[in-house]
C-alpha cells in the first residue's frame, strides 16, 4: 500500500463528526484575540479596559435575556457571546461612549444572532451587524442631542472614530506613520487596528488549530494590496492599505466566521476577492472608514448562493452528463460491415 497523506475537503453532507466542540473553538478564538486586546490595553489603558468590559457584560446579559424570553436553553457557557462582545469592542475607538458600544453589542447579540435563530443560524456576522447598525442610526441620536444635552458629561459622544486615523491620513495623502510602526503598534483608529503583528499572530494561531483556512484571509489581503497598489501607484501605499482600517481584523476574524462564510475552498476565494474589491471601491470612491464592515456584511448575504455555485457532488451522487447535441439534419453514423 502506498503511504499517502490524506487531505480532508469539506463537502455537502453527510459528514464525519469532529472532536472539536463549540466551546473549544470559541476558547481558541478568544486566545487568538488576546494579542490585539493586550496591545490595545497597553496603548489606551483604562479606556480600552472599560470599553471591553462593557461589551463583554452586555453580550452576556443580552444572550441570557433573549434566551429566557424565547424560552430556549441557555448557551452562555459555549463562549460565543463573549467572543462577539470582544469583537464589538475591538471595532470601536478608545473614546467611544459606553452606551454606544453597549447598544452595538445588544443589537449584534439580540437581533443578528438570537432573533435569527441563535448560534449557527445567523446570516450576518453579529459583531459587524451591531457596529454598522449604530452607524446607520446615528442621525436619530443627533436629532435628540438637545434633549439629552444635560446628560452629555455622563453619556459621552457618539463614536465615529473622529481622531486622525492612519486610514484617514492615507486617504488624504498625509500618512506619516511608517510601515514598521503600522505593523507593530500605533495610536489612532479602533482598538482592533492598533497592531497588525498582533492580529497576524492571532490569525496564524487559528490556522494552526485548523479553525480557519488560508483562503479567505489571503484572498482579501491580496486583493486589497493589488487594488491599493494600482490605485495609489505605489507598492508601499498598497501595503499601507492592508495594514490600516481594520483589514486584518476583518480578514482574519470576521470574514472567516464559520456560519457566515462559504464552506468550499473555491467559494471562500471568491468571497474574499469580492470583499477586497468592495472594500477598496468604498475607500477610493467614498469615505475612508467602515468599508470593511459593510463589505463583509454585503458578501454575507451572498454566501448561500456561493455555496450552491461551488458545491461538490454529494456522497454517492453521480453527475448527470448531457448527451451531445445533434445538429439538425445530421444522420447517425452507421458502422461498416465487413
């Protein structure tokens, strides 16, 4: 018998059972997010700690509340709510008002996850859904600014990352932060944008543990780099596009969400390339921020179609081959008899 290496490719059901449980998977995702979390705490101190704690507490309470109201079994122990809460916190800047982050977490867990059926049934990434929802309802809060003016010292401002972020400066052509600093750590932007190296370490850990594959991250990063280099006319600025604006956080931790991404390698690559194109189109044609969140959510909606487009035959299924078309008036060939 030849000694060959077995390669497992995910196909339509039936499937073999895996020893990896939801609890173990979520634990590893939490571990993978620790490097970027620690860097953000190092840079922003108690502002980052407070924001993270608010999101974690809101995620836990929201999941318990919705499971109780919907009369479903409590699932807080699986860790998925804590991962979502941490990801929401990493999507915001250190100056974010606590109630803004709380609202985003509530929407992400309550609406995008629990009301859509719970873990495994949600169509959109919960953390990004909550983040984008807050962005879209900002005009409502601005309308009531006069009413809540006396509470302003306690509520804080509505976070839209108002400081001069590296991505904003890149868009304006005034980026002074070097590639080396963008790779290690830097101020500005969301907590999850502070260190590309920390995100790469976390992503490499998830790939090593086989929780994610390389297809989506490489497709996104490669597309952003090529598109950025062509649009800016510079390889260095193309790399800067990859290292700013939450590209790595989205590519490694958001777009690779098991529930809201395609299951086939071909589907993953198409998914990643489309996200990269959408993101860079937003950056070039529109504003510099939040393009990653919108791009991933848009492509989340196309995941079922991508799965159907790229699926492999089911176990035991024999592909149906169409008979070759016979041109009109053609006569069937008749063999010669000897």
